C-alpha cells in the first residue's frame, strides 16, 4: 500500500508540475464575492465508475439526491478574476486507502478545476482535476459548465484504486450560483 501511495504521489507531482508551469498567472484586480454555491449533477457513467469507491462529502460540501439526479454542492468562498474558490470536497475510500479532493478552484481562464489532494490524512499537492467547458447558463445558474476528468485525475484514481483509464470521462454538469 505504501508503494501505491508513493507511486500516486510521484505521478501526481509530475503531471501537476507540468500543468502549473503552463498555467498563466492570475490577475490581482477585480471585484470579489464571498457567497454562493456550485452544484455538480453527476453523470450516470461517473456514478458507475466512482460508486465502488464509497464516495462521500467533506463538510461543508454535500452529496445526495437532487432534483435532476445525484448532486454534489460546494460553498463558494471567493469569486474574483475568473477564479471561483470553494470549501469542502469529496472523499473516496476503498479498503485502507482514502483519497480526499478538497478546496476546489475553478479557473475560467485556463478551463481547469483544481483540487487539494489528501491521501490517508497526508496533505499532498493541488492537481488539475477536471477540464471545464463553459456553456450557456442553465436556468437558475449564473454560469454553467461541463466537467470531464483530466489525465491527472484519472492517474490518481487508477494508481490508488485500480480504476480503468477515465481520462476525458464526463463527470457532470456544474451550475455556479452567485448572490
């Protein structure tokens, strides 16, 4: 198990380092808000692939049945300069391995959603978890996007839990609701 965690950490570090080197710097100007929610309606395919990993919410996020399917909701802590920061996250457990993906940041300039990675209570790095494809806002949303799993996210799941290669798999649709 320690070898698997070490391999996952090394793989995540290498891929994340490449992604960070390519990402443009964020601007320090603009307006800021501190409330709202991003709700992700998960696809059936995502539920099928992730279901065996015992997904659960990391507070204050929630995970459960919603109006249009299984939804995960994440409180927005800050929205500024095309970056939307969140609290909470999701936890995946299989056997003795627990992966927590928390403190999501959607960057609309790079089209990525990044997450803080914790494996078995060891906080590691921030990785690009999802590709974010903005689309016309759905009813009741200030912004909407489709989320697909990045190569980095797929590697983490594959190395830690033995999932198949899920790179590019549709994960769900996001609805950003700002006050």
